[in-house]
């Protein structure tokens, strides 16, 4: 049993993938599942694992939610996982051997992104290395609502861990649409800069070009095309939702004169 590192996972309707994640971390004595109003069997599934502590709370953004979940861990060293990620055997071995002598060390891990049964390394999905292991009293996530990351400082020492996290990023195409809507809605609610419609279209078009051409997404075939198109949609709706809110507000309350 690995009893010096806690696994921390935030969930929302993750029953389709969470079982594989929890199976992969059975050796850890403490797994924190921070759940946000799941109604698909996620909680029942997590409750079947004796090493899992379940906490239910309101979603407050990805960064703040992950920090709150880390505060509930039994151990000071934590590994942050998403509910569709599984550490492979090599990474588990590295975590088992982690001494934790220096709280300023952080472990960076390669994430291998899978799209409907196949790993994709083009279109911006390759060389995806993320800090996932850290001491919760010296490092924390930033407060970003979406695309959060662990904050590093001058004392942080990066250690690249062997193995990888296998990420079931997409198991069916509809997930792209759901993620685009969810992430852009979070950004909309937190506000941000607006741009004219023509600039929004240009930004979306460049997102497609960058993913499909510059990042060689075309070499991933139809998967690369879907990734590039979804990137463009994500950029489009991220800015268009804010623009639409501003335009509707101005139509309701036109400027005097």
C-alpha cells in the first residue's frame, strides 16, 4: 500500500471513466474524490472503493476546487488526477519510490491523450507534460476557472517522472460539444475581454490553422480534423458568448442620445 501520497480527483458525472481511474490507484491508501452534484452513479461507484474519501461540494472553478480538494488529503504529498486519467505501471512504481525529502520538488508527468481508442500526438495533443505531484503546503493550483495549473516559484525543483498518465480524453465525439459548452460557459460567467465579431472569427480560424497545419494535426487523419475544428469552436464560443451578452445588454439599455 502506498501511504505517503494522496490521490485527489474532482468529479462531475464521471461514472463512465472513474472506475478505470480508481482501479489504477487501488494501491494508494488515500484517494480524495471531490464531487460536484453528480447524478449518474459516480458517487455509488466511488463508494465501492475502501481507499476513497468522498466529499460533496459546490463547483467553484477548476483551480479553486482542486485546491479545496487537496486541503482534504490525508497526506502532504498529492497527485492530482482527472476522472478520465489513469497512471500507468511505470508511473505507479515511480510514485511508490518517491521519498518526498524536499517539499519544493514537483513531479512532472507525460500525459498521453487518447481519442476513441488511439493515442494522438498531433494537433496540440503531443508532448503534454504537466506538474501533477507536489507538496500541498508549498505548491497549489492557481485560481483559474478553466485550464488551471500548479503555481511554481524560484524554489521549485522540477523532476520528470517515468511513465505516463493515460488520458481517455474522448470516448465519443459528443464529448467535444459538451466540453466546449461547459468550459466556455465557465469563462462567460467569470467575464473577460470582448472583441468585435470579425476578430472572433479570425481568432477561431487561426486556432484551426494552428492545430491542423502548424501542429501537424492533418497527420492524425480524421481525429486531427475533429480536434482542430473543436479548438476553433472553443475559441469562437469563448469570445462570442461574451460579445452576445454585451450586445443584448446594449439592446435592452441603449445609450442616451
